[in-house]
C-alpha cells in the first residue's frame, strides 16, 4: 500500500511534470508567433491613430485653427514619422503661422521621403518666394510644372516669378509653349494680360482679361483687372457697367477704391451728379475724413457744378491731409476768388507756392487775379513763369483764353460759370 501510494504519487508527479513541460514547450513555440503578431497589430494601430490625427489636423487647418492643427499633426508624426503628406501638412501649417524656416524644413523632409510629392515641391516654391529667394522659388515652381504639366497653377506661379524678376518676355514664352495644354485656362489668360500691360500692349491686355473673365466669371479679381484695362483705354461705359457687377461680389461692396473708380467713370460719362453722390457717400463715411483721393475728386466735381460749400470743404480737408498737394491751395483760392476775396486768394496761392509744387494753372490763376487787382507787373511775372513752364502758353494766349472766355485755368474754371 505504501509503495502503491508512492507509485501513484510518482506517477501523478510525472504526469504533472510532463504536462508542465508540454505546456511550457507549447507556450514557447506560440510566443514567437504571438510576438510578431502583436508587433504588426501595434503598427497597424499606430497607423490608424496617425491617420486619425492627420485628419483632425487637416480639419483644424482648413478651419483656421492653426495651433490645434499643429498639435494634431505633431501627434500624427510621433506615431508615424515616415508619411510625406504629414510633413507637407505640417509645413503648410507652419507657413500660415509665419514660421517659414520650420515650414521649409518640414517640406524638405517630405521631399526626401517622397521626392515627387507635388504639394511639397509647390509649397517649397511658395516658402522661398515669401523668403524673397526668387531663384529657388522659380526652380521649385518649374519642377512642380514638370511633375504635373496639366496643372496650370504651377506654370502660372513660375511665370509670375519671371515677371517679378523683370523677365516678362521669358514669362510670355514659357506660358505660350504650354498653350496647347491650358491655353484656355483663366489664370493663364489673366497672367498673359498682366504681361501685355507690362509690354505696353493695352488692347491685348484688355482682350486677355476679357477672355479670362469669360472663362471664370466667378472670379472678381479678373473682373477688376478688366475694369482697370478698360479705364486706361477710355472705355468708361464698359468699365462702369463692369464695376456695377463687381460691387455685387462679397467683400467688394465696401471697397472704397472701387467706388472711386465708379465715380471717375461717371465723371467721364458726364453723369456728374451721380459721381457727386458716389463721392459724398465716400467722404461722409466712417473712413471718409482721411480719404485723400475722394476729397481730391470731390473738389473737381464741386467746382464743375459750382458747389462752393463743398469746394471749400474739400480744400480744407486736402490742405489738412496733404499740404504738399497743389489742389487744396488751388481749390481754396478759387473759392475765395468766387467770393470776391482776391487778396485772400493771392495769400492762399503764395502758401501753396511755399509748400507745394504748383502747376502751370496756379501761375495763370495768380496772374489773372493780379491783373484784376491792377498789379500788372506782378501779373506779367506770373504769366512769364507760366510760359517758361509751358512754352505753348504765351502771355497773349494765356490772357486771351483767361479773359475772353472766362472759363478759368485749365481744369479749374476761374469764374465758376
């Protein structure tokens, strides 16, 4: 019994030992396989988390929340640093934050990981352009254009750098070589319009801008270019019509410079009262008191319609804003003369001569006032000075034009009628 029990015990121990050995052996073999599986699982999980962080970063970037975007993209890169598009996104975020050197480093890393990453190449061009490194920017833009020949914006970016470098002809040739690919692209036509302006080909520029606007009627910047080209060609009716359209676009309805353009078109079209209303809105608005251009134009309009109170107001504002400008002194002198204050007008003109570069009209006006006051010698000197400035204005001719027609001095009528 004793031995039998021992035998049973030994047998049980042996069985248990064998079982344990078998178990250990089994665990050891399965452990190698499980370790590799766990590593792959961790890698996949890291990739998923990295992609999720990238999506969050991109959404924050698009929403303008740059700090959160940077935090998320850094998290993404910490989980998976070998993804080129993550470095590109980080570079774009840093660029928007004004951290240009760091942006360039991130984009260069993306280019190293994946050399043909167009976004990295293109944004490296943008960063170098912002750093005023034009040659480097041009090289990257040209590379981007080579990587994707069908995308016009890369070629346009390269052409614009050429223009900035004073190589408008080179830019034109560069775009013309690709005309069979994107000759009907609005951005290309707009850029060719800018080149035509630089080359002094105003008609061609207007035609290019018109074509660009036809191709992309939702882009107000093109319409603005077309308007400026039409005004330079004296096509004020077309320009005014297009300005009316431009003012319908968001962020354009309150553009003061566009409203001034419209007032000038209206003046050229002899729609003086409409021009006056446009200028009054500008000068009466919140920023109107410091809008020198609007006050200058209002002075011209006011005198042309004999609006003396507005002329006086315009003169005062111009002298306060820009005493070195001749117009303020001329407007005030004209207002004073209209009200019979010739002595005051002479004093005002003299102040103008002391502080501003006065035009021929100022000398003629002074000579006429001096002549009316019986100061003939002084008037002769004023007419002589005018003749010296502009030999076509002889004393006799000036006197004849000023005294016989009484239509005033050049664009400043002397009597207000």
